[in-house]
């Protein structure tokens, strides 16, 4: 199946809301995350499982060329997690794993998926994993350990709300709206940990869905830092996020020029262009931008 190579936007959808599930399919999000965890009351989790499985089966893999369907299960430390994995029968594109402590949780989930895919007749290795890698105090000390977790791991994302609760904090932001130090640390470690593991770094949610201007500022800052996508809590956030994580025409044009000038001078490691001195890191960045543009729009392409 032809999938989006990079997930710019992933929209959380409560797994027990028939109305929101129906509406979600029209969203331009690259992926939906059907939620069985925080947005579902424990008394309704069994209802949500059935609704999510039905939703998955109504949208088989061949119908997901535009939009992937993921499922957030409960933490592996919860008895609900194994029950949540009944959704494997619907062949989700991936599992979002919350409240991880280390890469060992990803490895454990991968073993569960190996067995469940075989039992359900789902293609082996087809269900991928995205851990929310900063929601427990233990996790901040293990973010450098995800390299070699296996091919199911496609990215790392982070969260500040559960971490604040675990630390006993009343808020995770300063009076000026910026994240407090420990949450900035969590964000940075997620970004660097993803780079070390050679997977996609995905930024956390922006909770104020009524402020698109502030969302745009945060999303663009995340992309400048190195993140390649962002989680969303409301359909109205998706266009802003997609725009932020899509290379602009100007970026693509500049990147083509950088790639072309290096290709024309293969013996040079440093080249001047428009009064700027460029070297190998600039070439690598230009190739990344062209590769991303090609995967999203069929334009450009790294040389």
C-alpha cells in the first residue's frame, strides 16, 4: 500500500464517540489515532474497543492510501492493554504506546504483535509502534536506548501532561506560557532520542485548539528544531500542522539549487551560493527537504 512516508499530523479521536469517529475520516490528517486510553472513561473502554475494531474493519488496508489508522492502547502496566490488543484483528497501521518506561516496553509490545498477527492472519510485521516516550519519570533516563528496537518502531513522541501528574506538578508551563525546564528537557531528549534511533520525532499536542495562531508558532518552531510531525487533539488543527511540516515552494527551490551546485562540483566540499558558504550539512539538509517534498507531493526528489 502507498503510504505517506512521513506522518506530519496525527489526530486523536475518542474510540467511544460514534460522531467523532464518523467525522474523523474526512479530516486531512495523515493518520488518525483511535484512542482507548485517556479520552475514554474506564467504564466505557469495552465499548470503545468494539467500536474501534468495527471502524478498522470498515476501512480495510486498501482504503487507507490517504490516511493511516492507528490505535492508542492503555499502558502495558495496565491489565487493559492486552484486552485492547483485540484491535489487531482489524489490522491497524500502528499502535501508539503510552507511558513507556524504556525501549523494553516497545520490545515487549512487538512480541505481543508477532503472536497476534499470526493468530489473526494479519501480515507479519505490518503493525508499527509509536511510543509516547516521556510520560513516566523513568523514561527520561532511557530515551537514548531506542536504537535497535526493530523495524516496528517508526518514531518517538512525547507528552507533558502525564509527566506533570507523575511529578506532582500543578502545571507544566511557566506564567509566560513556555514549558517549564523539565518538560523542555523531555522534548529535547525525545528529539535527540529519535535521531539516535533513526526514526521520526513527532511533537506533542497543543491543547488550546481555539488558538490557531499560537499553534502555528509552536508547530513551526518544532519543525525548525527538527521535529517532522505533530499530534493533534482537534480536526481544526490539522491544516495548520500540515502546512508547518510541509516544505514551502521557496524551501524546495533553494534545496534544488543546493543539490545541483554540489552535483556540478563533485570535488568540492565547500561551495559559495548567493553569498553564503555551504558545506556537507547544508547538502544533507537540502536532500532531506527534497525527499520529504517528494514523498508528500510527488515533487522534487533528492539526487
